[in-house]
C-alpha cells in the first residue's frame, strides 16, 4: 500500500475509533441511568405491601421494560467493543505499514539500495 493510502486509512480508522469510543461512552451512561431507574422501581415495589395490587403490576411491567432495554444496550455495547478491538488491530497494522513506508522512503532518498 502506498504512503498516502495508508496515511488516509490511518486517519479514517482514528476517526472511526473515536466515534466508537463515543458510542461506548454514551451507551455506558444510558445503562447507568437505567440501572438507577431499575433500582428505584425495585425499591418502590418493595415498599408496597400488596404485591397483587395494580400499582405493583404496573411498576413490575415498567421495570421489565427497562431490564429488556438494558439487555439490548448491553448487546449493542458488546458489538461496538468488538468493532473497536478490530479497528485498533487494523490501526496498528496501518501504523506498521506507514513506518515501513517512511523507512523505505528514507533509504531511497539517502541513496541506499533498500
């Protein structure tokens, strides 16, 4: 791969990695908020003596919705983390190719035979 192609690939990967890290941070924050809400609903359910009351059933239904949303976010988080690891590996490869290209350019410019 040529120097410019490798350099552009590295720039793209760096931006992509930053985007993935941002998404991971956002999802983590969402999951923390959900965890707080789930804890709140669990506490409210525990405070009501009649476990068969409509209020408890409504709270339990909402808690279940939040737990399902958390599972979806967890799956999405895993997907982004996998993509991040793959991208970081590819970035390392691009770095190595770039270093080799630069080293080769210096050998040519100094009159070496490579």
